[in-house]
C-alpha cells in the first residue's frame, strides 16, 4: 500500500513538472485574449517594421485607429501596438523598441489612467515572460519596483502561474461558438488595424 501511495505521488509530481515545462510550447497554439500582446512583442523586435506613426492604448484605441485609412488619406505608415486592457506600464514595455525613423508616437488613454498607477495584468506578465520578453535599463526607469519584480520572475514560475490558459482558450472558443461572427479574428494579428468587431 505504501508503494502505491509513493507511486501516486511520483506520478502527480512528474505530471506537474511536464505541464509546467511544456506550457511554453503549447500556449502558442491556444488562442486567447492575449494573442495580440504576443504579436506586439514580436512586431516591436522586427527591424523591418519602420512605421512613421505608432499608436499605443487599450480597447478604445484598438477600435479607433485604422492604419490603412491613415495610409490612404495621408500616405503615412501607421501601426497599432494597441491591446485589450493595455495599461500605461504595458505600453512602456515597448517604448524603447520604437524605431528612430518613427516621427509620432500617440499614447491613447482614459482620464482614469492617472489614478490607476503603474501596473500590468499578471496574466500578461506571465505571457511576456514565457515569450522571452527581456527588460532593459530605459524600460526599468519607467516602471516601479513591483512591476519590475513581476517581469523578472522565472520561466517555470510564469508557466505555473498561467496554468489557466487552457480554460481561457476554451472560453474564447465557446464565445465564438455562442456568438459567431461577432469578433474580428484579425484584431489580434493585423498590425495596422486592431478593430475588434465585425460590425461598426
């Protein structure tokens, strides 16, 4: 009986370890509300992307900025690094990556932003750590110590903390199943326009 108990404990421990260390490889196939954050992290590291105008902000900015229209009307290359629930601190993470060729950086924010303080959603922090985000000196100078500490957590810790990602992925799938066609799939993947809905 003792051997069976020890074996059960060993199986549980091994299962947890496998789950934690496989998260990095599985999470990229699970679509959720944080896909755009992953893409922003990738886009801001791509030296071939050289916009004249860069927009940051949360859903208000996502639904207000149309880089294609800006290109058509003003012949300016504009990209949208906006994201659902993007706080000022989250935008700060990508300021240093704005290329020197960029002429305008537009930070869209609510008036309540000034009262919210510097913070980043824990799930977003975990996603960034898993995606290999690295802090550098300029960014650290914009953030408070608590936020810096969150972003310096280890990969296994971030993988454990984000363990609900499968549930979030299923939630997104069910939302599309119950309300088909409501959300625009390209809002997470298109760099110029992050408009969230399939209607105006």
